[in-house]
C-alpha cells in the first residue's frame, strides 16, 4: 500500500497506525505534529488511527535551540 509522507511516496504494510509509522521513520511522537489528509491529529490518536492506501501524511518535528 502506498502513502505520501511529507511529499514523498512510501510503500508501507497494510493496517499500520500513525504511531507505527512515526516509529519506523525515527520520530518521537511527543515532538511532532501530524497532519493526515489535511486534518491535524491529536497525539492521543496516533496509536488508534490506521493509515489507508493513498493517505497523505505531513510530519512536522519540533526543534529546540537557543
């Protein structure tokens, strides 16, 4: 199944959750904002929302500095 992550096409296993995707991409879920098909998700929903073929995901990572 194919999804789009930050503008790039990725092939993933069916029934993967947003949380599983974040882990596989190396993101820490407490340091990102995720948009799925133009809808911003709450972090509590990452583990229960399953991705479907053709979904568009945008991941924005918080970066600290000083």
